C-alpha cells in the first residue's frame, strides 16, 4: 500500500513526515547549520590570531542570511534566518588547541550532508554527525547554552592545563533564529566512531534509580544500556593493565574534580564496547551499518580518541592510535575476551540549581536518597568515581609470587586500586575541609605531581613547619598564617 497521497498542489506528500524540531524541518535545519558555519568560519579567517581576552568570551556575532542572498551571503532555498556565533575567537582557540585547522573544520562541516543520529535520551535534542566522523552537532536548551557561556573562562583555563581529558571538547556554540524561533547548537567531539562497531553501549551515572534500559530501547538494533544493565552483563567489570587503569582513573578523578568545582551534576559516562573476538567471528567487519569510513586526509584532531584522552606524556602520537586499537583502549573481560573501549563524559551542562535541588528533595522522600541520579555535585562526583573505579573499571592483577622469609618482611602492604582512589579522595576532602575553615579557598590539585593548581588562581595554604612542637607553639601564640 502506498504511503503517499496528493496534496493540494498535486505533489506527492509522504505520510511519514520528516522530523521537525521547533517547527523547523530537519533538512532545513541541517542546511542552515552548514550555511551559517560556512560563512562565519570563513569570515573569521580574515581576523588575525591573538591571545584570548576575558571580553572575548562574551562576544556574540550575528549575520542575516535571506533566501534570495545578499552582497555578503549566498542565496539558498531555506527560510530566511539569522545566524549567531558565540565567542568566535575563544572557540577558534579551542579548535586550534586540538589541531583543527579552519579549512579542515569547514571541510568537515559543509563538504557532505550532515547525518542525523538517534537520541536514546529523554532530552528531545537532535544530534547530527559530520560525514568524516569527527564532530557531533547537538541542539541544546537556552539554559544549557547560557550555562556553557558562563563556563567558558574556566573551561579555557582547564584546557590549557589539561588538554587530555574525558570531558566534552566544545568547538563551537551557535544559534539559528527564524520565524521567532531560536535553535541553539553546540559542536562537540564524537566519542563513538562509526568506523568501529559498538557491540555494547552504556550510559552510566553510578546510580540505581530507573537506571535500566526500557523495553523499547532494548528492541533497537543498537540499544544504549544503563547502570543496572551493565552490572548484569559485566558483573566482574572490565579489566585493564595497571598503567592504563592508573591513567584512566587519574583522568576521571581530575575531570570529576573540575565538574564539582563548577557545581555540575547529572553527567554520564558514555561507554562503547567493541568485542574483538566477536568482530572476527562476524567476518572482520568493524564498521557500523551506514558508516562509509570516509575521512579527509588533512583532518587529525588531537586528543580525540579514548586512548589519547587518558594517555600520559612521553609517548609518540603515532603509538596512541594503531590499526589494532583504532583509537580505543584495550581491555578484557574476566573470561579473557579481548575488547576495545571508547568512552567520554557527556551531558555536563547541568548545574545544581534550585530546580535540581527541589527534584532531589522530592525523589529522596519517595526513594532511597543515595540511589537517585540527581544529587549535590560533591556527592554526585564521589559516587560517580567510586562506581567507575570499582564496578566498571578494574586493574588486572599481576601474577602472585611467594617471597622468601628474608624479603617477606621488607615488602610493604599494598592497597588495592579502589582503596588507593578512595583514600586519596578522603585525604583531599580533609584538605578541602581544612582550607574551608582557614579561608574558604577552592583549588584543583594536580594529579601529575606538580603542586596545587587552581582554575582561576593558585594559593599555598599550608606553611612548612619543622616539628610538631613548633606547630603547637605557632598555633598557641596566634602566629599561624596563610601564605
């Protein structure tokens, strides 16, 4: 039976209408995105490079693109629209930091039509992927766009200190205005490449309340599972070698501390699992359906793969991404099944404001308060990190040996990996509490052994005292000072 009929103009009309977002068709939205980014990025290349200033984070540039065209803009067959670009110089710096040249960024965005992706979440956002697999374009709400604008100065400082991060890498913030409607968009890195088949996908928060994929989601060809599903399917977790595990947990710990400092919560870890043995049984086809694997030879985004995001310094870039790993992190199951892991922290544009506090208070009255996903940032970060480092990621234990009596007493007792993470967190909490009592300053401790670093400033809060008696003397005499 035909799914088309004749409309009033005698043209065929598809009964399964094209997806719309805020009364704008998906094709019109994709075309407007490519036109707007093509114009603004091309126009930005004429501006000289310089250091980013504080006022650059609050600049908004706007251009009107009528359908009939103008002296500055090309003609197009979409409705008239205005295209706004937020903090263009700041985002140009971010792209440059990750090795994205303007020509490559333009090629990715406008050379081929954007690919629409399914959204497994409840946000209602639209997701588009560039044809070369490099960038994700997501529609965001007004409050999320405003929050990202406020976040930019601290985000800028954090990227300067730690370009290797699992946090989202934002490459642009835009707004399309047409017919009294505002559609806000953010350009980010792509966590799960289409060129690698993801046998399992998980959205993990570290909570248990409603953290199981729905029946509708499970029926999809490539479902996204949740925390309780992961525990059922990978009861023993995923195993990594000691160096990889330490790099991964350090990166997670640093990123969680950054999110907590910005009072961000309700984020997730997007985890993709590629089973190498299963891929070989399927005939070696690693690419997902619909993925053509095309990539512009000039494009190579730094720190874009999972392995690069956690890798410490001192290794050649060529060693980070090989044909064997395809940018993924090698891992194993407890049954010795070989895996490649792709991951990144997503949905960070949620601050713990009044509405979230109210939501947590209501849910805590009905359910176990510690099990719900909405929580104050400090508790959320601790629970998230504990779940990831004890239930999801585990360290491969070295072969055991029996030391001789002579050396047995000289070997110190070793803590487990999870105890190391949690004990370091406890020490940091005590230090933060002490600093709060002394002056209320907040800083981010470096995990690379380089002292204490702050997103905005650095302070040495603890003077060096040679002995306990000297400390007591200073305290009793009121001479204890902050430096």
